[in-house]
């Protein structure tokens, strides 16, 4: 049965297309398989495979940033912000940055990414460490929060990586397409 078959229900086609789109991304193919939902920018360029479930919101796009797959939150206006905590060994939110860790998905940046302006913070799945942190920074641009608090947290975390999303060159508004652009 092809993805365009009338016997395939729309949600089955979308799921099948997403799997194929993720396979294309993993294989290094830059264009998502036709039929996979994709996020498209204002100039018709494909941003990446569309994901309709995200830990911090309803919509995301799967991007490969610094070799790590990250479910980046998006909306019509471009890359969107997820609020959350960044953790530090210092007491003043300085130094090495850590994010929480989910031990069930070791090959994907699995903690909800945090977007502050154009910068996204996400965990490096190859840098899982047991650490005691002494401060955490709450970032939530949707309500204008950026505050540091002293609190001790002991556990497994991921060293945070950062990426400047503006360097990708995509132009809002974003839309969703069921077929890859020409």
C-alpha cells in the first residue's frame, strides 16, 4: 500500500511519512520523503519533519544540531520557546550547563529543549554524568522569566549543548506541508 493510497487513513499516512522522514534525516538526505508532514518556511524551504507532540507544546520540528537529533518547538511565527530549568554546579548559575536526563532514549536529546531568543539549549546524549548541582536557571520567554535560584539537585544529567537557530537561515512564517517542496 502506498502512502497516497485511498485505503490508508490520513493518520496512518502521516505516521508512515514521519517514519520515512526521520529515516531520510538519519541517512543524511536533506529532503523529507514526499508524503511526510514537513515544516516549510516563508520562502518554501523545508525546515524539517513535522512532529505534532512535544514535551512542552503541541508542535515541533526534528532537526539535527551538532550531530544530535532535537525536537525543536515551532509555531507559525518560527522557532518557539519551551521554558525550563538549566542546572549548574556553581551557586550563581555560571559555568558548565546541564539539563535533566531521561535514561530511556540515549541517542536523542531527550529532555525538552529550552529556547531563549535564538539560542536553544539541549542535552548531549553522549555526555551523561552524575552530578550535584547547586543552582538552577529558570528560562521561560513566553512569560519573560529568567531567574537564578540556589537549590541543590543530585542526579544524572546531560551536559547542555547550545545552537544559534538564526544561523539556519529560515524565514517565518512557518507552515506545514504533507508533501516536500519542489
